[in-house]
C-alpha cells in the first residue's frame, strides 16, 4: 500500500486547522442559523470525520468537511434524529496509512455513532475497526479493492474507480480520441484505474500506446512525458497527487504537451483547484475530469442540497464529493429514525432498507422522516444519485465530465450515464 509522507505542520497551520474544524462543527449544529441546541436530556449524536487536514492530499479535508456540514445542517434544520441534534468530531489522518489507526483511536474517544470518511488512501488501514467498535462508516472514494467488500458496518456512497475509468474511456471515444497514453502514479488508488480503463478503452475500439507509472516526488518527469507522447496520442488519461501533478504539468508546458486533451480523475475536478491551476493556460480547453454523480430529481433532491449548501457556505459552487458526504449523513440519520434507535448494532442493518427499492422515493430528510412516521417504506434518492447499495454496500452512479472556463470554474462537458457504462461492460463481455 502506498504510504503518503506527512508534510511539516507549523503551529500556525495547526491552529488554523483546529479553528476551521471548530467552525464547521458550529455550522453543523445550526448555531449560525439560529437553531436551538439539543435538549440537555438528549445528548447530541457525534458524527465523526477522518480526513487529511495535513499532507499531500490535504485538499480532501475541505471536500469532506464541507459535505458533512451541509448534511448536518439538513438534519438539524428538520429537528435532528429522534430529538437528538448532530455535532462533529474530526481527526487528521494526513492521507497516510501509518497515521490512520492512531487517528481512528483518537476519534473513538469522542464516541461517534457513525463516521464519514476516510478517503481511499487510508480506508484499508482502518476498515476492520468499525464493527468491533460499534460505529458505522460511510467512506469516500472509489478504491477498486472495495468493489467486493464484505463489511457489514461499512458503506460507500461514491461509485467505484472501476466505473470512473469506464466513464473516462467512454467520453474519450465519444469525442473521437482513439489513441491514448496513460500516466498514473504508483499509489494503489491511481493504479486501480489502469486495468479497467485499458479494458474499456480497447473494448470501445481505442488503442493504448503507453502505460506510464510515475514515482511521486521526483524533480522532473520529462523522460516519462517524452515516452508518453512518442506516438502522438490523441488523449492522455492521468491520476496522481497534486504535488506530482504540479511538476509533471510544468514539464509538459515546457515540452509543448499541454495542447492535447487530458482526462483526469475526480481529484482534478475541483473548481479553481490546484490541478487546474498547475495545468497551465490551456486548462480551459484541454483538461477534463470525471466526477462520480448522477444528480437526482427525486423530491427535488439535488436542488435542495444546493439550497442547503448555499445556506451553510454562501455559494452554490460546490466542492467535489460534497454531495456524497451529505447523502451519508442523511442516510445514517434516516436509518436511525427508521430503527427508532441510535445504536449502530440496531440501525446499521436498516441502511439498505431506507435507501434501496422498493419504496416511496424521497429526496429530502424532512420528507423522508414524515413518510417513515406514517409507516411508509421509503427509498431515499439523494443529491448524488439513487444511493441504492448492492450486496457489497457499493452504489452505481453515472459521471459528470467537468471542464473549466477561463476563470477555472467548472463547465459541464458531458454526462456519462449508468446506461452508457452498461453498454461498455456488455462490449467487454463479448
């Protein structure tokens, strides 16, 4: 497993991180919106969060905390869970598998009922800890090794990287780009894209010219770029950490390789993010990133999420994956409501009951709670899509292919639907 090195943290940086996490917690429990706190007789439900506030993938902490805060706002605005308000407790795993277990143990001191996170780089370091500690988990990310997981306390509301790889290939072929080179770093997360991407691209009639594996942290990638572009590919597929991308893209600019379409993973989709900035002047024309999402129209779910996001963060320019964390908080809260219990041993088995068909489709917490109280079987379709879990507690969604305008804000270039993905899988089976 890839071990990400921790970046040095100054006292000032640590203080800012603490202040930010505290601010999110306050927003989450509704103080800023004038909502009353929980009754002294009912303890708040602690929502744990494991995110990398430091290290090479610290941008993911913004993704996680923004989504959790909006989910908590949604639930607390509607009265909480069985009269309990939600509040947060965060720990820093630095996107480092070595730091993940100590961070998890620290988080357990706050007695969370469920955890949102961690992201793909550290989930495998702690995935066996949730059931023994009687805490449910909603991890974030598409790590392919979890495609067939058998973990009753672990759920994933974001589609697998194997599906994301298919979406990347489908989009490229739809644009007529039939020759490709792959440039992926050597982390487990990035390498998980390679096999399904090559299989999908070839099944659709594409040709993979080069498969380049990068070692992160090098001072130059000119040799690797020269190799990747030797056959004049019509598209580049890539995935790597932000620091490696900055060096690679800088070298690519000097060598004249940034005037060719590049398709990256969801890390590269952030508006005004570090990837888009380091890509250079052609980011608005040549960079596209796949983001797992099939925004639901059920009960106006996605628009309702955007309204909540606006209330909490004063913008509707959403950060990637935030709808996944939002849905995770809502799903856990609905499962507790349905089970009439806040004990994960009781409600964890009800997660699929409230999120999967059959049932009355609903997309907002208040609407779903009202149906549950009437004894109606519900099927929660959330901000990110239908949230129907399979037997491995994974969901299957479509993908937004996001580009950028001249200000590096997102532009929707295409949507690859679940039906599109299914056609590729059918071709691969022939």
